[in-house]
C-alpha cells in the first residue's frame, strides 16, 4: 500500500507540471511589438518584433514551447517548437481571408507538441 501511495504521489507531481499549458497571442496584425512574459518554459521576458498583417501565437508548458504564425495575406501558417525539427507549414488558409483565424492557442499547441 505504501508503494502504491508513493507511486501515485510521484505521478501526480509529474503530470500536474505537464498539465499546465500557457500561451497568448504575440502579434495581432497591427505591427505593434509586444513583450512576451515569463511563462512555464520561458524564464525571461523578451520583445517580439511584429510586422503589419502578421499574426502569431505561442503555447508553453514546463517542458516545451511552440509558436505558430501566419499573415492576413498569406496562404499557409507556419509553426515549430522546442522539440526540434525546425519551422514547417501547419495549415492552409482561405485565400480571401488569410491566416488570422488559423493562428490560435490550439495551433500553437499543435506546433509545440508535434515538433
């Protein structure tokens, strides 16, 4: 019984640290630079330089960081994460509306987890 409780306690502490997922929009298409705050993976704030018509979003956990970006005039979103593999195309966008709607916390988490 003691071993079971010890194992349950260890698993709970490991899984609870992975369960947290933070993130936010970085660039919102207006060209205004934004400071990315300290998060679970990021240990220092940093300034993100944003261009007009560009949208980006990040997602982080204790173990990884991912980012996705797209343009209001583009046809693809691109993303990557700290797991390696580099930046790659994520999703195709509607040619009439661009990629703004595809740059979300969900797609950033997908980039984080699939790299």
